């Protein structure tokens, strides 16, 4: 098994290879963005139990056609995730991107708007519990200051942490705080990609086949109070995503 350091080095050498192919033609960039928009929306929702297949996700996002026989909520989540992905990319491509609480709320709002407009982009006002884990998220009163601290952390650790470690930290802290009534995992994966794309990496998905590894890595990092297990899993997913980029760009 490669060490975290080895995985980070591998990710960086792929990143270099990919940036040597830049700048891409406008049409090629759009085509890649659309490809990852569908894949990332499909995997992120599937991790949370969505019943949509990747081809149904594609139909929804590209043609705006709801899929017969699928729960409306699954369709709303796919459309909302597509809109949040577009915002994430737009923000990530700004040279001086600064992640604020408002950034995170906007991502959640776009994703959750059609599911529950009242809760979209709003911090929860009740205590929540996460099934399948002993971990209890903080009380609702603590959410605003914890979220402010997370935004400050992302800003202050940018110069010291490797971007992949920073993206994993941002993801883990957000799901630990669990600021929203629902949609925390998807918002965390959007936030993770916001950090990664801004640092020059591609869009990274966590495939549903890795769902139990993903949950186990999160709880191991929580239990041991050590980011390494989760960072390793994210670094492996970054390497896989970059392999996919190289395949598509024929590098």
C-alpha cells in the first residue's frame, strides 16, 4: 500500500502532465466539464442512496427531462447538484478564491433549493444524529461559530497544507459539524472539489463502490483524531480522477 506522501507525489506528477496539455480549446474544456458534471453528480447522489443511474442523471442534466418511476426527490437532487457544480467550477476558477461561510451556504442552497426551499442554505436549528455511527454532531447553537472557524481554517492552512490534505480536512470538518439538516455529504464533496480545482486538480468523485471504505476512513480519522486515513482515501480518488483525465486527453 502506498504511503500518503507517495500518493500526493503521484497526484502531483499527474497534475503536471495534465497542465502541460493546457490551455485546452474552449469546446474541449466545456466537453470535459460536462463529462465530470454528470459523473460527479451521479456518484455524489448515489453515495447518499439516490436511485438514479448515470444515464438517467445525464438525461436530467442535459435535457431537463424527469425520469419516470424515480422518486421526485432524486430528480430534484440531481438538478440541484448540477447547478451547485456549475457554481463550484465558476468560483474555483477565480484566481483569488476565498472560501467563506457564504460560499458554503450558496453551494448548499443551490443543491437543496428544489428539495426544501426553507432549509436550503440555512444552518439547522435542531440536534441531528447520524445513523450507523456513534458520533454525535455539535448542538445547533455551536454551528455558526464552528462554520466560521472552518472558513478561517481553510484560508489559514492554504499555505502550509498540501491542497489534497486541505480539501480532505475541509470535507471532514464540514461533515463533522453537519451544519445543514440534510445534504451535508454532498456539500462537503462540492467544497472539497472547490479547493482541489482551484489548486489545479481535476474534479474528483468518490465512486459508490467505495462507499464503505469512505465511511470507514471518515470514522477512523474521527476516532484516531488523525487525518491520515481520510487523506489517503481522498488522495487515491484524486489519482484515479487524474488517470481518467489523461485517458480523455490521450496523454
